[in-house]
C-alpha cells in the first residue's frame, strides 16, 4: 500500500524522535560508564546484585568440571558453580564477572596451602550479595560443616576426570588446605602429587559447592533470620575464654577455626612427624 507524504513525514518524524532519544540515552549511559568512580564507590552500590536460588546438584557438577577446566582450581570451580551458573541462567551482571580471578585460590592460594580454595570461592560468592553481618553466619555454617564432614561424598562415576571408583573419606578437622590434603593423603596412603589426590580435591570442590548452594538457598528463603545448625567448636569455646577475651592478658589469638589440628600435639598425624628433622 502506498503511503501518503503526510504519513511518511509523521513516520520519519517519529523515528527521528525515537532515534534521537535513544542516542541521548545511549550517550548518557556511555558517559556514566566512562566517568571515573569516586574512591570506594561501586556501580549499583555495595551488594547490589540479586541472588537467585539454584539447584545444588547441578551446581556441584559444574563445580567439578570447573576444577579441572582451570587446572585443579577448586576456588574457580566453586565460584563458577554459583555465580557462573547464575550467569548462564540470568545473564548480566553475573556473566560479566572475571571468573579467572578465582583461579588464584588453587592449592590454598597459589599452592601456599592456606584456606581451602573451594571455601574461599563460596565465601566470595556470598559477598556479592550480603554484607558482613548477614554473610558471616553463612560462612560459619559452611566452614564448620567442612571441618566435621567426611569428604569427598560426590562421585562422578564414569565421568571422573582423574581416577574412577570410590575414594577414601575423612573429616579434615580444618579449613586449611595444607591440613585437609595432608590428613587425607596420610589416611589413604596416597601421594599429594597423584591423580587420586587431584580427583579427591575435584570431588571435594563439588561437595563444597553443593553445600554452599544449599546455604545460599536457605538464606534467600529465611533472610535475616538465617541461622546455621553447626555450633561453635568446643575447642574454640574453651580456648577463647583465655585467648579471645577482652582484657585478658592471654588475649592474642584470632580466628574461629578448630584449634586442635594445629595445637593438639596428641593427634596421630602430629605425633608421627614430631621428630621429623
């Protein structure tokens, strides 16, 4: 159908108006993106992202694959298993995170054997959504679960990337990579540099991610009423009376991890190596 000149002019005018508005808005958005931020300022403010509930089993599988994808990077696996999965399902801003940053947590942060990277990956994911007061109970629940639970539980079956079959399970009693890996290797008589140990940490990555997502989902449901089920460790309560009490002359300790793996000389592992040169 032929358009009249009047119709064409009105149409063009409308297009021009819309186009001009879009260009103006686009220019403002670009200017905002390029404008320098003030010190300690963040786009959308602190904790400006919305958390979404996820399927723990699905996330565990993704975390396991992520561990191998970045070369035994447990921190990357867990973080991507949470935030990366949100990105796959919901797009921006979750899919815009530089996930490779979490690879630094491999081996307790660049193989230093400090905090288990899988645990850090989960805590970092929580920190995108909640401030310290709300996040700390979530971290406490995950870390205390890790100390007490016999891991790994996850078994990828024929999809295993390191070794197949069942692996030895034990509770680390510690959130430190060094202790967690060393106790497992000693108990299973497995070398730390073996494929079996790599497989163990890959499966543990899946376990941590699954538990972390369960906690995330519970937090979304319960909000500020969220409370974990794992109580403060007996050693922390006992030792804290002297070493974490304000005004006490022995108040020089920091932290809430189980004290005994490092300070109980009666443990079988420490006795075995106490005279080692």
